[in-house]
């Protein structure tokens, strides 16, 4: 499935969804148009992207159902049943979860789609008291994107490979291919690190440990 379709497929039927970092507000518009949510909010930190969101919402005639807010993450945004944070780096996603108190409520569902640093997002979620309920790998051309369904709860990350793909993600049809891509990328990185004039021994050990854990996991999937 394509990235946006996968994000939409993980949004449960709900009262309201907030599309954080909405840009063109594609998620908010589709969630309302497909009647997954009655209402939506599209937020963005940038005036340009928010103007694009407003124009797209107007073009669909959905101004009554979708409001827009210029803000950092969820700052000042009232509680929604579902929050989607997609198309951003894993560390920015973790920051966004800290921008409202209601993100700690047990009845809120998150759909998170990191573009980079997913390996920092997964352990970061566990440290903050979230668990990954489901993880799907979306495909667009050659590119693979993880999409996480997350709720409050305890989840202990036991091994390093779980930084790259959660246990829940193992059932995704593209899980094996996704791990292959990560392993191949890390192998290239490892070779580059070994060949560098100034060796970064800490990073070399980190990448080596990741590769070891990921190759063992790949044997099982
Ligand atoms: C690559 S776009 C992703 C758009 C859409 N969510 C998607 O998945 O296709 C990232 C958007 O996030 C916005 N953004 C970055 N940091 C943000 C923050 N702290 N709070 C809200 N929006 C942010 C950017 O302005 C940009 O419009």
C-alpha cells in the first residue's frame, strides 16, 4: 500500500483527528471525506504549508469540518481522539508528543510515520510510556516507509533490532524486505566508517551491534 493509504488504513473510526504538520492537509481531508472522522484539525508550524492546507480544505468544501491551526505540534490544540504525525523525522515526532498534556491520555490513538530516525522514535516511545500496537510497512516505488499505530502503555524494548522494526511490525508483509534494506544501508555505513581517516569507534560499535541484532532477526522472519 502507498504511504498515505497506509496511514489512512490505520486511523480508527473516530470523532476527531488532528493532522500534525499537515502541509496540504491530505490526511485530514481524506479522513473526513472517507468518514473516518467527523471533524479534523490540520496544524502546521509554517505559514506557507498552512496556507496550502487552507486552500486544499476550501477546494474540497470542508471548511465546516476541518479547522486549521498555526502552531508547534499540538501546542494549544484541544484533545482529539486520534493524532497523526507523518512525514517528519523520528526526533521531531517525539518532540511533538510533548507539546500537549492530553497526549498522555489512555484513550488517544496515534498514527506516526517517521521519514528518518525511526530507530530513535521506537525506543523514545517506550521511554515516554507508549507502546506500538501495530506497525505496517508502506511502499512507494522503491521506497519503504514504516507506519506505527501507537497508544499509551508499557512496552519494553529488549533487543537492538526492535529499534528498527517493532515486534508488532513482524506481521507486515513487507517486514523482511524492510529489514533487508536497513541491513544493506547499515553495511554500507559500516564500510564507510571503517574506511574513514578518522575512525569514530563509538559509531562503529553501534552500527556493528545493530547489524548483529538485525541479521539474527532477519533469520527468523
Ligand atoms: C514533509 S511535510 C509532511 C506533510 C504530511 N504530514 C505528509 O505526511 O505528507 C512536513 C510538514 O511538517 C511541518 N512541521 C515541521 N515541524 C513542525 C512542528 N514542530 N509542528 C507542526 N508542523 C511542523 C512542516 O512545516 C511541513 O509542512
